[in-house]
C-alpha cells in the first residue's frame, strides 16, 4: 500500500531524544511570532517586573520625581534597565515555551488522527509510525509543560532577585553617601558665606587704614579655598546623583529631588542577635555555599582539605559578623552623642537669633553661630546615616551578601 504524505512537523518529530531535540529546534522562531495574546483563554501571564504588581497610589508615588529611601527597592525592580530586560527575557522565554507546548499538542493531535486513519485502513506500518510520532510529541509537550511550570517557581527568578538585592545594597550606600556629602556641602556653603563677610570686612579695614593688606589677602585666600571646595563637592554630588538615577531607572542627567535619609528604626537594632544572626549568615553566604558545594575526590586528604576550607570560611565570617555587630554599637553611641550636641546647638542658635535681631552681635558673629549650628546639625544627621549604613551592612551580611575574606 502506498504511504500517505504527512506534515513536515510530524516528520521532524523522530522518536526518542532525537525527536525532542528536533522539535525544540523547530519551534522557537514560530513561538516568537505566535506568542499568546492577553485575551487568549490559554494565555500565560506574569506581572513580575511590571507596574501591574502595584496599585495606582504606589505607582504615583514612585513616579513623582522625588526619590525616597524606602522607594529604592521598588524603583530598581520596576525601572532599572538591566533588571527590566532580565525580567522581560524570563517572561518571553515562558511565553515561548507555552506557545511551543501548544504547537506540540496540535501536532500530537494531528498524529492521533493519522494513526486512527491508518488503523481504519489496517495499515500496520503507518499505524506504528504515527503512534511513534504521537508518543514522541506527547513526551516533548510534557517537557514544555514542566518548563512552563518551572518558570513560575521561585528558582526561575532567583538570580534576578539576587541581582536586585545587590543593586539595592549599592543604591542604599550611594543615597546615604549623597546625603552625607550634601550635609557637608551645606556646612561648606555657610563657611564660604562667613569667609565672604570676613573678606569684605578686611577690605573695608584696609581702606580705612585699620588693617594691613596681608590680612585682606589671607581672608581672600580662605574664601578662594572654600569656593574651590564647594565646586568639588558639587561635582561629586552630581556624579553620585547620576549613578543613583541610573540604578533606579532614571536617565543619568535626570534631576529628581533626593530626599534626606533618616536613621534606622529602633526595632531593627533591638532585633539583632549576634549568635543567631551569624548562623543565618553562614547558611546564606554565597561564597560559603559555593565552598560547601565544591566537588572533591572522596579520599581522606581531599575530604580533610575540603572541610578545612569550609571551616576557615565560616570562621572568617564569624569574625566579620562580630566586627559588623560592634560597628553598629559604636555608631549608635556616636549617634547618641551627636544628637545631644545638636540639641545643645539648637538652644545656642535660638539665642543667637534673638541677639542678632536685637543688634547685640555682628553679622560675622551671627554667621559663626550659624556655622556652628549647621556643623552640629550635619554631624547629628550624618551620625544617624552612618548608623543606618552599619545596620544595613550587618543585615546584608545576615542575608548572605558580604565578603568572607
């Protein structure tokens, strides 16, 4: 009996592993052209890395051109260019797998019909052939069903989540550094104002013959140095802002308002337990996980060497955790002292306001009081941010993100 002609896709589906490899190679291009639309009953949908994950109020807050510290994670997740591409690739791969799965099901059904027709015609050779193709297509389809399901499991996006956390850690440090420098810049600006006043006074005194030119020259040198420092700080702030903008998904030349960062919540510090946290850190640390999973020959020497490496890494991390824990304690003590100094400065500043308005002190004297106040204020806020950074470093270490060297 003459064999019927059968579709190319069926021919491509040879039995066994060869069949699966041929089928897998045949459909990706088709899948990219035939991805399921959102209205399809069998559409595969995902909201990971999209604005659909958030309500309107949250999105409006994220898009208001004001960057707050607690928005860093969400902005990185939604708008960081590299993260967005990675999420999109994951979604596309999942959709491609779903399309291929449906195409394989369609081809399988076609083989079933061909098989049934061959059975009706008592064509045992054709029946055996189409039965083999049907089985090969069913196996391939099941592989893609598993693949689609795997894309919904946490392990599929684990590497993206890790990348997001790494970017978040860097962004937190950048934002803290930016605000710390901005405080220093405010102090420097006030120092520059004071030098401008002192230079003007020195010039007037030289003109009146009550001061030497060298005094005016010295005042001018101080002013130039302060202005130079101010320009350097402005340049550094611009660089930090550009870096932060890129990380959270704005263009490098964007100009959002960067909100001031406050200190950590008290319960974050009280919840710290060095013993328990160190055990968690050992279990989570990516370097130690890699060391523990390294392959080695199953002889006594290799086993002992492997155990020694793992033990050394764990001991190094224990030391690192102790250092991070004590750093939090030190920063907390420094923050308490700086806060007390600022509270004292507030009282002195209020008194200076009254004295200046009453004409009891000069402009230069008042600017000196302002400078002292700003310095204490900056010191207090900087100490709070340094405490926050120390707590962040400790908590990131617990989550596994720290070096053990």
